[in-house]
């Protein structure tokens, strides 16, 4: 059961991200062909991000109530329909229909919380971190494959990439429907000897959950600086073209993929999750500093590699810790809120990064990344102290004489 669940969660996230990677690089060209401007492209991207941010905790909570499998199935169906609507909008050159497609796609992209909750249902300890790493690997691999596949298929027909993305969603839908089991465990009510029910408001107010959501936000603030300002810095300081910048992003993705796709399992079995989280954040901070200071290729390449390595360590550890503190009955909900914290950073981060680059210079977005990493590190060290204190207290209770 565990191997089947992990496989189909990986496939679901992979196909989602392949579809996303197919569409996003081509989106400006579709909008341009419909008579739209760059502002319309920005509005479409913002609409997608905002919808995903709102939908993720809702879908996560629904997965806690009705099961992971129905939410994943509904999201895959919605994603496939969204791609078909996109193709129809492109064929008819109707921009309002394109917004409908992006709203539906953003809503269905919120299935990540249900996918992570399914992993948490069938794993524990180091296995959970490795499973969350596999989810991250699916995201990274999909974003690598998608643009290449989209540009290749686009030679056949302008709408072929959109239809291919829809086909992938429906193929995965069939696989999940016929082969993936439900993973949500039914928990006994407190009156029948089950764990006491904790109201959602109280869970979200707990210090570890607040800390994890804060770390999510600060980490994604760092990552949006890479996405928005790295190419601009490489051009301004080194005169690099799209080819060299593409290699930089490839290196970033490769480092994150290598960690999440294999190494994270071994690392998490050897070191406590919060220690790995601290190490990943230090790597991100050092990477941001190296990029900010780079005046030649070597420090820029080293900085990008460190940032990718850090992201590969931090993301699965955050998901693993969030599910650990949420408890079995509310894993989808808490993972959804945690992902929304990252979504909020992806919404405001690009605007902030672009503002800093224009007003204060090429290094400033990455200096702000160093500050965000330092704040995240302070929160992580406080969380680590709290977890060590709780563990020490639990040990004292166990060994105390009755």
C-alpha cells in the first residue's frame, strides 16, 4: 500500500507540474495572440497564485473529512478540464475564458496538501521525510520536463501543449481511480478512547504550527528572489544571455532534485528533522549572500548551487514537521495552511523583489533573502529548543517513579 500511494502521489504531482511547466512559458505568447498585454499575463499569473493560496487549506480540510483519494481525483479532473478550457480560449481568442481556466487550474493545484497528507498517512519518521522529498522531486522534475515537452509539442499545433497537459491529467486520474487506495485513517472519538479533539483555531495558534508557517513564508520569500531577480542580476553584472541563465536555473533545479529525490531519506534517518531544517536554511542564506556579492561566474554558480541544495533540504522537512505536529485527524488541513503561507510569499515576493532590484540595485533582493534566511533560522532554533525541552520533559515523566 505504501509503495502504491507514494508512486501515485509522485505521479500526480509530476503530471500537475508538467502541465504547469508546459503552459507557463507559453502563456505570454497565447495572451499576445489574443491581443492581450504583459499586464494581462501578470494578472493571469496572480489570479492563479491567489486562487491556489485560498484553495489549498480548503482542499486539505476536505481531505481530512472525506479522504485523500476523492480530493485528488476531483483536482485531477478539474485540472484536465482547465486545460481544455484554455485550449478553447486560445482557439476562440477569448481572454475572459482564459481567466476562467486559470482560476480553475489554481483551485485544483491546491491538491498538494491532500497529496502530502496521503504521504503522511502511510509513513512516519525518516520515511515521512523521504516521502515528502519524493513529492518535492515530482514538483522539480515536472518543472524541468514541462517546458521542454511544451516547446517540442508546440511545433505540431499551437494548442497541442494544452491538449497534452489535459491528457496527462486524465491519464493520472484513471490510474488513481483504479489503483490508488484511500489512506485517511478513521480516528476514534475521544469518548471511545481516541485522542482528544483539538479545535482547528487552537491547533493553528500552537507555537510549533505558527513557527512552521512562518518558516514556509520566509523560505519562499528567498526562493522568489531567485525566480525574479537572478536572471536580471546575471545580465546586469555578467552580461549573461538566456542560455547561461537557463543553465543556472537548471543547476538550481538539479541540486534540489538530487536531494529530494534520494539523499533526503538517508539524511533524515541520520539527523533530527529540525537539525536538517537548520542546515538547509544556512545553505539558503549562504547562497543568497554569494549571489548578492557575485561579480564573476564562480561565486554566482556556487550561490545558486547552495540555494538549490538548501531548498531541497528545507521543503520536505517543513512538510514532515507540519504533519507531525498536526496530528492524524488534521494533517491535510494544517499542510494546506502551511502551503498557503508559502503561496502568500509567492504572491508578494515577486513584487517585493522587483521593487528592490529597481530601487536599490541588483544585490538588494538577495540581501533581503539573507535577512529572511536569518529570521527563519532564529525561528528554527527556537523551535528546536522547544522540541528538545518537550522531549526532555517526556523522558522525565517516563522515568519518574510512580
